[in-house]
């Protein structure tokens, strides 16, 4: 991470340390603060800023459900960088707390904060989308017919194996990586057999 930052790059972190489906934030880990402060401790200021990004899902467990993304105000760690020279642990704690506050401000609808705006499309965009969907209806029907079984198989597998709300996505991804190519290969073979020799 430090090499990427030193080269002027950006990194994305989930400061809670793991993916979860809780309706509240988990305690923020100190990793993000330590990365920033250790990178800035080397000669030459990098001018690093920490940008909090909040995510609110309309229905996290539903495929193609909408997600609301809120980009918060950047956190300037200059004060903690200076403090880190003499009090590294206190500086890490202070910056971690500031990151937690910034992330809370960027995550409406969590822990009593007012929710973000409802996700609605503007009328012209909605009509344009409806028109394109009508034109694509025959292709959609064919796609459903050819992909229904491989689409359902990952759901069946994940339903049987999952023990927590966070596991289905992993099982669906792994099963889908196998189910779709196998189904398409079988459909291609059947189509070639029905079509006969060229």
C-alpha cells in the first residue's frame, strides 16, 4: 500500500475489516490510519487525503438491486502526521476516530442517521429505458429460456450450503462460474446436432 501511495496512486479499503450484512457499522480498524501515517512518515510529504464513501443497499441480497453511494468530505491527516512523530499510537487512535466520524457522516440511514434520497429515475430517462426494454423483449425472452437453469443452479447450491447471510454471494459466484459455461456448451452442442452437418 505504501508503495502505491508513494507513487501517487489511490487505494480502496473497507476499514471495518470484513464484509457484513449488519444494519450498523462495525468498529473501524486502525489499518487505514496506520497505512496513511506510516506512508507520510517517510521523507517528502505525499499530501494524502482520506475520502470516506458510504454504501446503502436497497436490497443487498437481491440481484441487480440499487445501491446508494455517498462520497463524504476528505479527511486531512496533517495534525495526526505531526503527532505521529512523538506519539505514534495516540496519532493512530485519533486518525481512526476521525475516519469513523467521517464514515458515519457518509452513511445515512445507519444507526439513527436520516436515510439518503429515494432512488428514482427522472421521467425522460424512465421512458427511454421502457422503450429500449420493449424493443429488447424478444432477446430477453430467448435469454431467459437459455439461461434459466444455470441462473437457478447457483441459488439452489448457495441455499443449501450457506449458514450466514454473507455466504450466499460467494457460493453463487463459484457455482455460476461453472454452471453458465457448462450450460452454454451443452446448448451449443444440442444446437449443432439439431442443425445437422454443414
